[in-house]
C-alpha cells in the first residue's frame, strides 16, 4: 500500500518533537480564537504568520493549519454555551446546541461536537490523503489557459456560494483583482496604482489587508454597538460523554456530515459555513422527529459540527494539488508557502513530500490533541469568555498593530491595515463580502500572468480558451454558474442561506 | 431618496472609472502584446458594468428603502472615529517615541473607550499588557519593535 507508506512517513515527520509542539500551539491558539468572538482564524493566522518566518516551513504550516481546524472546535463551544458563534461556521450549532444547554444538556452537546469533529476531521484527512495525489498528477497536464480558466471558475463558484448578493460578490472579486495587481509590473517594471507610496511597489501585502478586513473591521462594528451583558449559562458540567442514545442519534449525521463537508470544502468559498448549513438541512429532512430541530436535537449539533471540520480538510485539496486557494485562510497559507519558496501546486507532493505528508499527518494528530484538550479545558474556555469586551478589544487591536508592523518593521503597513479596516467596516455595513476580495487579490497576479502567457501562446487569439477541451469544460461550468441564480428555486435557497448567515 | 445599495454602487462606479483611466495611462496593450494595465483595465470595466447594474436593479426592487443614515442610527459611531484617530496618532508616534511608551498611552486611552474602570485599574492593565506584549514579541519572537527615545538604553 503506497498510501500507507506515505502516511507512515508523514507521521514520522509530524511526530518530531518540534513539529508536535507547533501542532499543539496551533490547535491551542485555534481553539482560543474560535472561542473569542470577534477574532477569527483568518485574523489569527495572518497575525502569527510573521512570527513563523524564523521556524522551519513544515513546522510553521503545521501550526497555521492547526489554528484553522482548531478554531472550528472552539467556535462550537461558544455557540452552545452562550448562543454566540465564535466564527461563522458555528452559527448553525447555536440552533440546537444552545437549546440543549438550556435543558441542562450542555455536556453531551459539547461532547458530541468534539467527538463528531474528531471523527469528521479524521475521515477528512483520510480523504485528503487518497484524493490529492491523483488530482495532482492530473493537474500536471494543465497549461496557462487551463489555470486561467480554473481561477475564473474558482472566483465564480466563490461569488455564487458566498451568500448575499452575487452582484456585490462579483464586484468585490473585480476590485480584488486590481488590488492584487498593485505594484511593479513584472514584465515592464512600471509601477501600477502605487500613488507614490513606497511600500506598494512590492504589491499590497496580504497580511495587512486580511487583518484590516477581518480583524479591525470587526472591532469597529463592536465598538459602535451599545454594550449588553452577555449571559453565560450557569450549568454544571456533569458528564461530557454522550450516552448510548445520543450516539445512536448522532452517528449517521456525523458520517453524512463528514462526507458533505469534505466535498463542499473542496469548492471555493466558505466551504465550512455552507456545509454546516447544508448538513443541518439534510439532517432535519432525514430525521424521524424533525419537529425537535431547533429545540435541542442532538443530530442538529452532530451533523453541522462534523461537516465544518471535514470541510477544513477538503479545503486543502485545491491548494496542495493546484496551488489555488479556496478560501481566505488557504490564501494566507498560499502566501506563506510562497515566502518559504515552496510554491504550492501539482509538484509540491513530489518535491516536498515532508511538507505534504507531514502536514496531513499532523492534522490527524492535531484532531486527537483537540479531543484530549477540549473536553477537560471547557471550563477554562468559559472563563475566557467572561473577559469583558472593553478589555478584550484593545488587546485584539494591539495584536493586529504589532502583527502588521513586524511584517517589515514599517509603520506604513499599519496604516495600510487601518485603511482596509475602515473599508472592511464599511463593506460590512453595506453588506459586501470580504472573501471574494481577498481570494481575487491573491489570484490576481497569477491570473494576470497566465492570461498573458496564454495570449502569447496563441499569438493573440482569445480563442485559445475555447479550443482546448479542458478549458471549454471549465468555462462552460462558469457560464452555468453565472446563469444558475436566475432559476427561481436556486435564488430562494441562496437568499435563505444569506439571511441566516446575516443573523 | 437613494437606498444604501445605490449609494455604495455610486462609490464603486467612481473607483472603477478611476481604475480604468489609470490602466489606460499604464498602457492596456493589445491581445498580441498585453500591456501592464491590461488585466486591471478589464477588471475595472467589468466593475463599471456591475456597479451600474447594482444601481439600476435597485430602482426595480422597491423593497429596500432604507436610507444611508439608517445604517448608523442609534449607534456610538463617534467612538470609532475616536479609535481611528488614536490609531493614526499611534502610527506616527511609534517610531520617534518607541513601542513601550506609545503602546502604554494607546492602551490607557483604548481601555476607557467602552469601559468605565478606575484610572488605577486602567494604568495597571495597560502596564501589564505593554510589558507582556514586549516580552512575547520583542524578547521571545525577536520582532524588533522600535525603541524610540530608549534607543541605546534598552
């Protein structure tokens, strides 16, 4: 078994003491930011990115990935205990998790969320190990036109899935492409859109943009809210372990959620968020007691929690095999890999097997750590939730300030972050989604490059995108997706998801 | 009376026109020889079309009549402006004054934005956080934070 051999090799990398330590730090920080509302995995990863530059690339990516799936665990804790989702993928968990807590069953709810996440995370990692190598082999045949079409497809799928107005998401994608192309043009060495600002010559940094759009803007929104006391459920945690009946009701939702989450996670754009909503809907449909949903059905916690964790594993597939990120977190990891001089893509698996298999295996170990870590530490997370916001937000701001400054010891980066913070705040006010902007910004230079190369190949004919079969199929899919929302049924479903996300 | 989507679409229209004009100055080139402004020109052009579409689709859809200012009704927006002002001051003071003093001052002011703690508590919290973050980022992670007026002393 080739795969087994690879996985054992990966485990030997992941079990090295330093990598184990980084994995542990990653999942711990991940759970912490998952617990804290107003600080999500995107902001946390971009914050810690500069700090990892001195560590080995494998250890850094192991830690950054740990933050990502750790946050999915942490988010569920706050959903269940205080009805505040720590991050967007845990919104659904509030519906039934909080109701279970109110009935004195917070323990089993937290327990099944942790076990479900563990099982889903594990299944997701196995899926990743099996699916990535053949996909990468296929991707080796892709040329610039295929890559360009794939990126257009990625952005289109993202804007379709993002929820809310597709028109606005497309607008953000266009703007993102422009932001991504700020700086010196590689072919002519002419500065573009720099307005005489020196730091823009190298392009707009991903870290200040992401911290501004997702970190600072969130702080601004909270600062203008009039404070209301958060109610934390006073409930004794007797027995976190779900009983046999709970397991019977949850096991199939967990397995179905894992499958759904994994495949939806591969698609670009909010995989974890969408899959948790879809899983909830599916379980409600399949349940023998749909009327219990929303009143504390354990299947309504088990399914979505599994789905959002499996989605994090699925999201790694396009990044590690095609070099194309599917969400904002993956975009930052792409940036990190570029900095380590390990550009992700079909060759990554063969050229840096320690990174690929090591990171995958570490995710397995990380899931185990999360299970062990989360069950006894829930009391501590609840205490952290009690940190009042007037104290919390200056700390979040300070971390962002230091993170942006230490990128290259330049206060101008902090200024850039502040500008994107204000933009992000206004975008949230006017209901524009930040994810397409970030993704298009990362893909922007790659698109520019592959488009120009394609046109060079064809001698200036745009027909190259329609004469190559793979391109044709991909662009056909783009056209379908763009026309799809016009169907009345689809637009109704999208509107519902958008509304519940908004709440 | 314009609704919120129409106001924001006008903003993006202006941005998009700016992008297109600048791209033309950088040189759009031809399909044979795409110039530095090629892809941004098309991104800007599509953005123009999309913002116009957003503007006009809101004439048809009369459900949303919320005006621009309703977004800020009943909120303490002044506090955001105050926080932004503090952050701008911090950016300009960071290098000349140094991390320790400017961070301490920033925290003292920020802790009082939403909370009503006693001055002693605020000073103590700010001191602890400044010292803690200095330890973690400067000593442990070696982030080379600016020393400012302490240059040569620490």
